[in-house]
C-alpha cells in the first residue's frame, strides 16, 4: 500500500503543472452587481483586490503552482511601500458591504471550491440564486477566493496543497471580518467543495499545516491566526456544505501536530444553529480516484464517506447530512442542478422557486 502512495505522489510531483490564479475579470472586483448582490474577490492570502488592481500591483505570473512565486497583494504592497493603499481598500470595501446590507434581514453567502475560475464559480452562484425565492429583505454575497486553476486530475492534485491553505486564509482573513459586520441577522452560507474550508475557517481558527504557515510569513509577511475571533453578534447562522472537500482534521483545534496526533474537535459559536452537508459515495473527486487516500494528504472524505460524518457529528449535535449518491461528478453546477438540492433548501426552510 505504501508503495502505491509513493507512486501516486511521484506522478504528482513529476507532472508539469501550469497552475493559474483565480483572478478577477475586471478592475473593480469588489462591488455591488445589483440591488441585493455584492461580489467579494480576494487573493490567495485573503486580501481584498483594490480597484484598478492590475495598474497598481501588476499582472499575475504565468505559473502559480509554487508558494514562493505566488502573486501576493500584500507582498507587492510591502515591496512598493503602498501598504496603506491595501489597508484603505479593505476598510472601504468592508464599509460598502456593511452599508449595503444593514437593513437586510437575511443574508446569503455563496462560496465556490478549489480549481475554479470566476466563470465556473459565477455559473454555480447564479444557479443557486435562481433557485431561491428572494425578496427585498434578502441580500447575497458572492465570495470569490483563490483556489487556483489547473487542467486535468493530476494537475489538480498538484495545486491541491496550496489551495487547501489558501481556503483557510480566505476564511479567516476575509470572510470572518465580513460576518463580523452584522448583528441579529439570519445568515445562510452555502459552499461547494473546498469552499467548506473557507466557511469553517471563518467561524474559528483552522488547523494550518505548519510548513504552509511558515511560508505564508516568509514569502508574504502574513501571520496566520492574527485576525479577531468571530464576534458574538446574535446572528443565526445556518451552513450548507455541498460536496465538502474536507475531513475530520478541518474540525480540529488549530494547534494540532499531525493527522495521526490530532487535538480535540473545536467548538463553534452558539450562533451556528445548523450544519448541513452532502455525502456522496460516488463522487470520484472526493474519493481522490482511490478510496484509501481520500483520508490523507489534506482529507476530502467528509463529503464521500458516511463513517467520517458519523465520527464528526458525535461532537456537533446540529450536524445533518443529505445522501447524494449516484452523482459521479464533483462539478459545482451538477450539485446545484441536482433535484435533491431544492429538497435540501426546503429542509433548511429556504423558499424556492
């Protein structure tokens, strides 16, 4: 068995991955796009893209596979001595978001997964939006983060490790400050794939890989776990994780040592009322095309293996799963177009079209 793992890893390492960042298609990435919808766009470290970002910070490199060569707004800002610009942009965008939704009663937040570009994510977001019966008291945040983009399953494995860390940074450094803007609201967060890690990282500090955390500071001058905690603001938060590409380690306390020496499961805010997710034994991507490794190398088995759900749910009484067996695709659009998705929304007491 160990030999098979080695062969698979060698194939990954020897592959030539031309990974690209998930970058905005325009120069005003963080903006309202209609009367109830705001688009949030952050880089791999969870920094908000400023307006006219390419003119100020330059184009992305052609290959984003390596952590030390990754495009980083914060690293560029330090190099050009324009840190104030990045900080001001973040504060400005958070103020815009707060003002836009201050009178809304319910807020929906959509999060895509890894290996998506803006077009892929937008198709999934717009499909979800079309299935929900919205009214003037509702608001929507489309949350775009840098889960990288590569072609083919082997190259997808190659970007997986960095994308896993980026999901945690996006949740802790971008989505959590957004949630902290609001009080006494009903908040529904719907994620797909590794977007589940973004979601969980917004609720409490995630367990970073030690090497990734060290490189984040070394190459990007960012310390993990440097954001304020989730504020107890009397919100009611329901979460739905479609095809969650996470495992039990993603629920552990942030100072874990390894996959074999795990800390206790961490506690979430009392604001988190319900944790819904799908389990699909036929999702080949979550199974990593070979079941025994779905629980290794940044696990993806929560959305794949019911035994993992049963283990984790013992510590979270508000967890409930929906069986999506028979759906072989991991694609975002396939999950939200599956007839069972509407049934899940109804179970969550979300009005549907």
